[in-house]
């Protein structure tokens, strides 16, 4: 448990280190090391580390998960598809948290939320052993009432709302769509909280668009990766994280 777990109004920052591994894998070899990045993020104040072990191992590798479990003292959030292989890996390591995400081999990044409403029975049986093993289970979903209700029915204690459409609209200057997406995220965060779910959010968040999401009082955790790793190239990871934390805390305080 982190200090902020016990303080409802404190917003946690989870740092996703996948794309350090993307750079490593582009050339092969051992550098840059995503585990080193995770430890650096931990030392710089990250409340948790996120790593997505994809079926095709395009960035994070099995050895990275093993090394992260050994090196970290903050929680590891293990992102995974709902497959038998990933379930067995998670059960072998029993990380603090597992986040079930959709996965397509052809996608560059996670394109949408998990379809829970159409797969309730399968997903309920899939997450049960993970919860029994002591992993906190979260479901990465679109900010839609039907998906939130389904996640609640299958017994997932945590949801992570996909902020990608909101962030893309902001980046493209489509402010009408951005504001509509923000309104939807605002409404659905409150709806999920009222159901008793812990609400997280992530995907595509940057300095320019994080504040309205961080200001939502029901959200307990933001998971941010690609942008922070990109900023770290220019300013270093601790400084990149410090600026994100400053924006998050200012938004939450307001």
C-alpha cells in the first residue's frame, strides 16, 4: 500500500515503462533497460509501475516482468490480455495488480476498451483466479455505462477509463469533441464511483490535457507512459514526472 492509498483525495501516478523496452528492442541488446527506468521512476516518486506484456512481446519481455518483481518496492501493475498464457504468467508472479486490456496484433497501441458486456461470463471466470491469488484486478474500458455495469457485475473492483479519444481530440484541436469526451468521462467516473468501483484513467495523457482528468474527484490513479518516456529524452525522467505530478496536484487541489 502506498501513502496515497489511505488518502482519498490524493491522486496516484502510475508510470508505464513499456516504451523504454520499445527503444531497446528496436536495435536489440540490453539497453536501454526498462527495469532501470522503473527503478528511476520509483525513486522519483512514482506510486506504481505499469508494464504490458503483449502476446507478440513487441516491447516488454518475460524477463522484464521477472526483474521488475524483484527490483520494485512500489506496486507493479501488470497489463495483460485475457488469455490463458497471460493468466498463468500473472498467477506465477502474483503482481500487486493486473489490468485486463484488449489486444490486437496489428494495432500500434491499445485502441479501445475491453468489450466486457458481451463477454461477461468468460471474463468473470478469467479474473476469479487472479483475485483469489491476491492480485487487484482492474478492467480497461471505454467510458460507457454498459461496460461499467458489466465490469461491476463480474466482480472487478477497479476500472480504468480509456482517455484516448479525449486526448486525440485535444491534440487535433477538435475542442467540441474534446469537451464532449470530457463530459462523458466526468459522468461515467461518477457513475462508476457510485457503484463502488475504484476509478483509474489513462491513455494518451500529456501536460496539455491531463489537468481536467486529474481534477475529477472520483479518479484515484492515472497511468501515463508514452508521453513521459518521450519527455524523458529531453528533460530526464524525474523532471518529466515532476512536471506531470505538479499539474496533477494543482488540478486536484483546485
